[in-house]
């Protein structure tokens, strides 16, 4: 009986068309599956043979799209881009950023040269000690350099901090004293207006700093900064940044680190220009200044 059924089915025109149609669909599925396996195996071998990530060709991505593999590939590309901190970074970014630094720093130094001279005179007349304060900080690739500021504290301020345990405890909480008793009368004004940071424009021209970047840290802050320090070393510290425009001394140390990492992951020329624009009202309104 089964042989008869197969015979009649095979000799029926309609059944023949059905069989041929099913066979064609099966053949297409088989070829698509084979192509998918070839693409996946090729990509796996290429990836395993090198530490460099090889992007999936566009033609292959189109083949894989119907089964959702293209979406997985795109997600993987995105993840690797974030891990390697490559987003928005390239030769155009570095050249443009350096040009902005040089042009702005030179222009501001020329425009504020009379203010420079007045502040230097006031610092000298207000208290004993040098006009500039040099702080050793960490820059690109972990190299240290002297960051310049107008002196805003009394002479021997570091020794005073070392001898006062209460001050040390308050200082290590945020690595900054909100109401520092060592600050001079002129120093209080300079800090409220951020004019004490004007000499950092010299650091920008020397190449150690940039206008927009993470907050500079000293070598003794590395332990407190935590694992994020590895990403911190990939960029230059900046005069301003997300932290400086969003709270400054009102923000906890951990939150400041988060803001630094947020900038590093999303840095771009447009973001830099936006932060510079936001810095102006933050300084004029003295938000978070102490």
C-alpha cells in the first residue's frame, strides 16, 4: 500500500510540483545554513589568530542580518570600542584639541597679562612667600610635572597640614579643604573667582595640561583614585571638566572620579567646547567655589 501511494504521488503533476517546491526551499535553507557556518567559522579563526579585532565585512553582515547575528556583531563592536576608550578619538580629535589649547591659552594670557601683574603684586604684598605655588601632579602616561598656580596659602602650608591631624582627616576626605585656615586674604578671593588657576595656562602651552580633561591628581591620591587610574593616565589633566562645571568642591571624591571617567569615555571636540562654554557661568556664579 505504501508503495502504491508513493507511486501515485510521484506520478501526480500537482504532487510533483509540491515535491519540487519543498526540495527547492530545503536546498535554499541548506545553502544559507552552510554560508552562515562558513562565515562564522572564518570569523572565529581570524579572531583567534590575532589579538587585533577584525570587523565583519559589510556583505557578510547583510547575510547575517536576517538571523540577528549582525546585531550581535554591532553590539560587540560597540563594546570593544568603549573598552579601548576609542570613541570620538582620532588624529583629527588630537590635532583639533591641541589647536584649541594653543589658541585659547595664548589669547587669554595676552588679554589677562595686566591682571597677571596685579595678582602677582597683591600676592607678594599680602603675605611672605613666592608668587607661584608648584604642585607635583600626574599627567599623560603617568608622567609627573609641576602644575602652576598663584599662591593662595601662607608660607609653609604643607608643614602646617602635616602637623595637624584634624586637618589631615578633613583633607583626605575630599583631598581638598572646604574652609582651609591656611588660605590668605588675597587667596580667598583668588579661589572664589578661580583666578589662582590662571598660571595653568602656562602648563597648557608647555603641553602638560589641556583645557578640558580630568581633574589633576597628586601621586599620593593614586590609591584613593582606585582602578580608574589606568584610564586617567590615557589623557592629559585639564583646567576644567565635567567636575568643575557640576559642583566642584560640593561633590564627593568618588563622584568626581565617576565624572572624570564619564568624560574620558565620551570625549570629543564638541563635548570639549560645550564644557568650556559651561565653565564661564560656573566661574562667574562661583558655583561650588570655596
